[in-house]
């Protein structure tokens, strides 16, 4: 039956563009859609970057910040939008929408996604969700300032910034984003499962595809929880149902809307039932991509490929039963702590397997310190640091005093903020030659790398200390909050905060250098040729660079081996592409 | 197909093979199944939330059997309308199964007829649901409160049946579009698997109703 | 796609299942006339699962699909069962704290509820 299906793929009917609009806007080519996703995600990510400057200004220099017009409302709106944009609209959209779209068909030897039209609509709906999200800035009251977790009751009670419209646009935008993600995600999963080329078994797929595949499955199963809670909170806000709003929310204010007996804990459970898999929706594609980067630029096969695949699967399954470790201080059932601490610590096992395998891949390898490789190595280091603090926070007893301090901020920024961003940078430097046919500028790339890698470390590592001395997160003015004289944490904390802020401004500014590199190299970059890194996976074997619509010539490639045949003893070249037949 | 599905050994063969993992499953059908899996999570989480707020509230929960009773022949019959809606939806599922069967027999005329019949029963279902909403609203049930007890009764009722009703309405539109396109001959070159794909969606809508009927109306 | 792909079954199969679903639905409806209690809850769940099973297995043809697809579709929803179990426990605890801090059990004689307060 498999034989009958290949000709169907080979002759897959593709939509052919006739004008600029159909080529770049109504494009059904997965590569164009990937670039659309990437540019939009990067643009909205820059907005989030500026927002982080605003909040860093206020945290580092409270008096100057206030003098420059950063009110508490603006501060809370900034942290909320920064968090939500970074997690959903940048990381999820970039890793799945952009890398997923670009790499899946190319790495699997397919002509396109199975339903290119749905794929196109997916991007348009994603763009709509971004527009709805940013609408919060022009509507009265501004965007919501409820914190990115949007916990009720405070998210929809008066006094929270953006309670008029901001919370509505936020929840609506999330619901729209989920629709977009579902359309894209169904395409990715179906393509991976049903449209691989001859010889491409699941266990020959590059780990990038495995990571994206597992993350997409997680997304399809976890986003429903966010969707449902967004719908229920919208109902609470708009027609005053009481799913999440307890009676006490209206008890002290006669003018307030009457709420009756809802359960705020329910929202937290649903949010984190989505939220924890979301961490791995971001992390798993990063794991996959970084495995490929390490292997290619170390000229060595990835160590323990099968173990890596099973670790991805195990992490995916476990991520659904660890969610309440975000809620140890929320007042949930006291017995839950034991259950969730146990599952959380178990999930460290497959994660540690991956870290060991990355390290062993580098062991005695012929490491090329190219820019993608530098980013990949710094990912492993950052991820280990961020992951280890996760073990602290996974234990109830340790988490209780550290909750809502900068220790938590340091942990999640290192493990799911900086780490995936480093992989995204590495991936862009790695695949830019395939996308455009030209190399990115190496010197600018190295500057970008060193400032980003060291800078982010300087930003987030001191935050662990801030957490230990008890600096609370999300405070508009820590000095005022502690009685004007830094009464409950030492002077050094204020000094550190100022230093962190200055570093953040510098590191943020250097990201514009990266954008400059992207733009300029498109015209001025060195010609790359079809396979500048000597990589083995199929995307480097297209007849044209950049690949044309339809990717392959008359025939789809045939795969004969895994994607990691580097430095095979007795071979002339130090890499053997996947479509080279084995000798008898 | 009988020998194809025989034996658990095929699991490893299929997952270890190239090209396709689900052998003989067209792209559209695979995509619909995965979508339905995702949708299962949506409805499961709706129902789980309903369970949670119902078990959490300290107010008495209205007795669904009495709330949804109708007067018939001078007696109050509990859940009468809901029972009729259930039978209506099962009937539509039956006609849908026939449509799929005739589709694979390449009997286009009968397939279109049964798809339209399914859409008709679906539309009747939506109509009865509108009547049910109208009746409850006129009795004072609102999403934010009701005369008999916990406010969440109305919230859950309108949200869950509303979301299911939206699925049914979308299904009716989807069925009619497919019937029209079948009639126009869009699918003549294929195996008419599109009828099975729309059928999967429709049976899923019926499936969700089975759970709503048990957990919301009977429990 | 290849022409042998598809689901060919005798029509009588569908009529049998159709009839069966009517009977089970009627039985399911009849539980509404029973006294509340464990037997009734058991029957509600049993009839629900029978109906769901026949719809998925026969009408949606899952029974005739290959095991690779069957497992791919039936295993992930198990995650939901964990959520349901934990949320039932959690709801029970929330309810308990409400009764403890806000007043007495409003209906002490109501007997075991889902999640057995």
C-alpha cells in the first residue's frame, strides 16, 4: 500500500502563484508561510523586548522610572504583555510555526504540508490573533496587567489595569491563536505521520522533526485547556457567570458585580494543565534542533539517537501529570504536593539523559566553533543551570519560601526563556543559507553570540541571589514596598537590580544588530552553495537553493540511512547524506 | 481489510515503516481523527470543569430531572425533550453511517440523499435545543443564576450545550457543503473518502452528546 | 488513494447497531426513574460507555482500523482520567474548606455525592 501512496505525493497538486500577492501573502508554500510566521513572531518579539526594557527600567531605577512616567499600571501591563508575547506569540509561534513549517516537509522529503490551504489560513489567523492582542493598546484602559498567568479573581476585578478591554482582547487573542495553532498543528502531525518519503521511517527522522512532532502533539492536547479556561473567563467577565469568581470577590464592594461560589483554583489547574505542557511545547523543538546543530557542527553522530527519541516521548507524556507544581502555595489539596513533586522529579530523568547525550556527542568530536555551534553549546550550559534550579523548585518544602521571588524568575527565564531563544538564534544562523542562499555575516554573528550568551547569564544568574534574599517578583517599587529604607532585603539587592537593568539594555540593543545582520546579509551575504555546513539531512539535498515551491525535482528523494552519518571510518567525505545508498 | 487489522504485531510494523504510519488512511481522514482527538480534550475539559464547580459549590444543585421535564398528556414527563433529542441524534448517526456505506459503494445519489437526511436531523436537533433554551430562559434560568440553586447550573448548561450546539450547527453546514460538492462531481476522481471524513465528525458530535446526556441530564 | 482503501460492510450491521443504540438509549433514559444511589450511577456510566463504544467502534469504524491508529487515538485521553480524578479530589477539598470556614453542611442528609463528600 505504501507503494501506491508515493506517486500520489509525487504528483501532489500545488497551488501556483501568479502575482506578488499570491506569492507572498496568499502563498500556500510551506517555506513562505514559515518566513511569514518568523517575521511576525520576531516583530512581536521586539515589542516584548521593548516592554522588558520598560519594566527593567522601573525595577533597576524606581525613582527615575517613575519620573519618566512609568506608572504602576504601565509596569503591570508591561510584565503581562512581555510574558504572554514571549511564551505564546514568539516562542511557540517561532519554533512550531516557523521552524516547523520550514523543516518538516524538507526534512521528510515531502513536497509540502498535506493541506497547504489550511496551512496558509493558519498564518492569517495567527496574524489576526497578534493584531487582537495589540488592540489592547489602543482600546480604553490599555492591555491587561493581570500578570501573564491571568489568575482570577484579580484579572477581572476593577483595580487591575486593562480590566475594561485589555483582558477581553487578551483572552480573545489566545482563543484565536489556539485556532491558528490547531490548523497548523494538524498539518504538521499529519505530514509527519502520513507523508514521509520512501525509506524515511520515524526512526530515521532528524531529531528536529521529532522534537517538533512531540511538541505539536502536546500542543494539540494541551491548548484545549487554555481554550476552555479562556472561554470560561470571558463568560465570567462579559455575562457575569461564576466559574472562577468566588462570592468573596464581590463581598466587600456593594457596587461590584455579584459573583457566586466559583472556584479560582479551577482556573489555576486548567491554566497549568495547559501551562506545563506549554513549557515542553517550547523546549522539545529546541531540544531537537540543538541535537542536530551539535551533531552537524561537531562532525559526529548524535550519541544515543534512540534514547533521545524515547526521552522526547517520555518528557511529552510526563508533562501532562506535573502541572500543579506551579501551585504549591495556591491552597490546593495538601496531598497533591507529594504527587506532583514526585512526578516533577521523575521528569528530570529523561531530561538528564538528553543533557548527557549532548555532552557525550561533543566528547572527542571535531568541534567547529561556528556561530550555530556556539549558540548550541551555550544552550546546553544555560539549560543545565536553569534545569537544576527546577529541581529546587520542584520540591514543595524548598518551593514554599522561594515562591514568588526572583529565584523563580531566574529559573524560568533560563530554562524556557533564554535557552529556546539561543536555539532559535542558532537555528537561524544554521538554516539562513538554505532559506536565502547566502551566509549570515560571521563577525556580527560572533559579537551577537558573545554579548547575548554572557549578557543573559549576567542578567539571570544574579537573580538567584535576589530570590534567596527574598526580593519579591512583580513589585512595582521594591524600595517603597519595604518601607522606604530597603528594610527587608539588603542594599546589595538594589545595586544588583540596577546592574541587571543596565545589562538588559545592552543585550536588548544587540538584538537589533542581529536584525541588521538578517537584512543586510540577504543582499550582501557570501554565496552559500547548497550545503555549506556539510550536513546530512534532506533539506540540504534540494536541487535548488533556496528550494523552489514543491521542493524536489520530478521524483522525491529516497532515504537510505539516518541523518547522523558523520565521520564514518573509511569514507572519503566526513558526512554521508541520507539519500546516498548503502554499499552492499 | 480484515487481515490488515489482525494482530498486535502490526503496531510495530506500522510505526516502524516508511511513508505512512496509518496504513491505508487518507490524509484527510488522518487529519480529521487527530482533530477529533484534540476536540475530545476540549469537551472533556468542559465536562471536568462542570464536575469541579458542581462538586465545589455549597449551594444545592437543581434537580435536572425536574428542570427539564415537559408536560405531555396531562403529566409531567422528566427529560422528555432531551430523550427525543437523543433519539433524533442517534437517527442522524444511523443515516450518516448509511451515507458512508453508499459512498464507498460509489452510489452517489443515495450517499447525497442520506447526507441531506443527516443534515435535516441535525437541524431538527438544533431547533429543539433552541426551544429548550427558550423554555429555560422563560423560566428564569440565566448563565449567572437560576431560581433553584447553584448559579453554576445555568452557566454550565448554557456553555456546554451551547458549545455542542455550535458543533452541530457547523456540522450541518459542513454536511451540506459536502453534499453540494459531491453533487457537482468535485470528488469523482477519489474514493469518496470525504463522506467518511464528514461522517467521523458527525458521529463525534453524537458521541459528545452521549456524555453530556449522562453527566449533565441524568447525573 | 488506492482503491482498496475504504470501509465496506453489510448494511445489516448498521441497522443492528442502530437498533441497539435506540435500546440502550431507552435504558439509559429509564435510569432517570430510579432512586439515586450507586446502582443508578453505575448504570448511567455503563450505558454511556456501551453507547460510546458502539458509536466509535462501528459507526466510526475504529474496530476495523489497524491497531496503530486505534492505540494512537485511545491512549492520549487517559491523561484526562488523571485530570478528572485529581480535580474530583480537589473539588472535594475545596468544598470541605468552604463548609469548615463558611458554615455547616447545607444539606447533611444528601448522601454520597460524586467524589463522596
